[in-house]
C-alpha cells in the first residue's frame, strides 16, 4: 500500500515538474522572441484581412496600390528585367526605410505596427486578387513567381522591425523616464543602422529573386 501511495506521489511530482518546465520554456520563448512573434502575427492578420478585402477591391484601387504591391500584372509584365527589379526593390525599400525612420522616433512604435500590418494587408490583396481573377492559374502564379521573394522580404522585415521596435522603446523610456538608459543610445543607433544594411541586402536578394522568377515564368501564364 505504501508503494502505491509513493508511486502516485512520485508521478504527481513528475507531472508538476513537467508542467513547470514547459511553462518556463514558453515564458522564455516569448520573452526572447515575443516581439518577432508579434510582427509575424501582424503580417498574418494583414494577409488574412487583405485576402478577404480583395473581393471588394476595384481596379482603380488596385492600380493605386501597384507602386507598393504587385496588383497590376499587365503593367509589370510590360517591364524589362531592370524595370521589374527597380519596381520590386523600390516598393520593399519604402517599407524598410520607413521602419528605420520610425525606429529613430520615441513615438514610432504604433505607426511601425501599422506599417507592418499594412504590408501584410497589401500582400493579402495581391494573393486574393490573383485567386479571384484567375482561379488556379492565379494561385500557381503567386506560389511560383511572387511568394519566394515576398517570403524572403517578410523575414527581413520582421527581423529589422524587431530591432527598430527595441530602439524606439529605448528612446521612449529615455524621453519620459528620469533615469539614464542602461545602454548608450549612440550604440543602439549604430546597431540599428547596421541592421538596416543587413535588411537592405536581404531586400536586394528578395528583389533579385522576384525579378528572376518573374522573367523566367511570368510569360508562361496567360491572364
């Protein structure tokens, strides 16, 4: 009987320790990667919202958004290699540089969150419009031509937005707080600027990949 009671106590202790270990793992994960998860969530929310909104988007709105997103296929297909690359890189560069400027402002976090959400929203409009207008051919076009470069850029955007968020938060507390920041702001500025260079390199690679896939495979689809 004592052995049975002891085994039950032992199993309860093991279960509690496993729960505590898992809970500590979850806390550690969100403490270290919580901001990145938040930005990924914003992109996914915007993606879902944009896909739903694409049903009600008219041609005039899609043409106006083509500068930031690929919503006008006919205009993009008329470009040569250099024109396609410039269009892809310019649209992504606007988002990256905007995040950089917002990271240098103590009030930049709310607008930064909206900017990342808007990126997901525009991406969702592109995907939703291609599916609605061209059915399976539009899905194939998006998966083969647009998704690889978009996915690579979204990784760069999430990583860079995390750094910009952290520095903007430091600036905010340095502005409203009475105590000096723990780390020199000059070092934070240098770190954010170096992250900007890394983000631009990833953006360049994403645009190059996007342009190469567009040049190779876009002509295979008849819209």
